[in-house]
C-alpha cells in the first residue's frame, strides 16, 4: 500500500466541515496502511508474520476481514489468488528492503515445499488467526481496494465523491459536471496514452500491472501455484461494485491469463479490459 490516496468531494457549503472530514479520512487510510502493509516491520501484519508458534493470535477487525475475504477468494480461484504468496515475493526480492534481487535457490525450495492458504485458520469472537511459522501473509492484492471501501463508507454522508489510490478508483454519484465519472485506462506500453475509458457511477475500478514494480526478468505479481511471474497479460482492469472486489479480481486475472481470466470475469458478471503482451486489448462484458 505504498500509494497516496486522493479524495475529491463535490457538495454545497460546509467547507470547513468537509476539510475536517477529509483529514479524518486520510488518518483512516494511514491507520489501515499501518496495519496491513508488510513493508513496515512494526505493522500488525508483519508482527503476525513473525510469530514463531502455530497458535491462534488475536488480530484487529481491520486485518481480519480482508484476510477472510482473501481466503474465500483463494478457495474460489483454487489458489490463483492466495495471501500466502508473501514467501515468493520475498524470494523475488520484493521484500521489506525492496532489494529486487531474486533468490533462485529459495525459489526452488518454495516451489517444492511452500504451504498455501489452507495453512491459515480463522476464528471470530474474538478475531483470531493461526498459521505455521513458515507461512507469511501478503495483502497487497487486496488492501488498496479494501481501504477505499472503508473510506467510502466513512464519506457516505456525501452524495458525490471520487477516491483514488495508485490505480484503484472508487466513486459515488456524479462528477462536478453532473455526469458519471470519466476514468481512463492508461496504455501500459505508452505513458499518456489510453486504451479505454469508462464512465463510473457508484462503482469501483482497479488496474493491476507488473510493469511498475519489477526486477530484471520478473515483476511483483506472482502465480501462487507455480511460483512464476505470469507474462501473457500486461495489465488487467476490472470494474465492480466494491473496491476490494475490483482490486483482488484484477490481480487474479493477471495470474489466470487471457482465457481463464476472461471466463472468470464472465462467470462473475463483471466488466474488464485486458492488455496483452502482444499489444492486443481484450474487452470483457462490454
């Protein structure tokens, strides 16, 4: 969640109140980030990952609910989306040090021995999580969308707003011109050029791509089943009712590839736009 959140609200009057409300929304974003990031050694997620015993550990609702959603999606996608992908990410160098140095030996070991999402157990009342010490959790494919949903609920007293965080969008109502929000999808091969434009009303949109966070021959989106970097799709954009859905499904489609990813979105009755390695664009549900 190393992204800044941008908030636009269109309403009449109450200027000082809006500023205070927006300030509180930014504080909420920081609180969620401080709990869910694995790039801070002191975050709630990092502390959970460091646990050396396989026992139930109390966690906050802010951590429990996105993890619960991630595990449900892991079952639905048969592991194409899996929050235990963190070990692979570390082996590729996408770690707290951001070394971006791939550890080939560790990758070979993980591909043969890594535990998956079935290693995680959840309990409610109170919220608790149990996993083995070797299992590490990453919520990077879900945290931004989840955060935008929570901020959207916090700002629900307003009729018209747009929230943006590093490629993830959540809108309510209409823009300043009284029309649906016009959101472009950037061409991953050419900055400043767009491959599609969507008009959103009470919807979320997320784009997943491996071009911005990558090493020499890999990027930060990993197939949790094979441990390899998917290459067929360069960017995947998904539109959904919630940010958490758009965010996690965009990542899932990147992993599944063109054929399975398209079928996945169609089965969920969602719209999407895929840009392939050969430059082809694939529209889904449009």
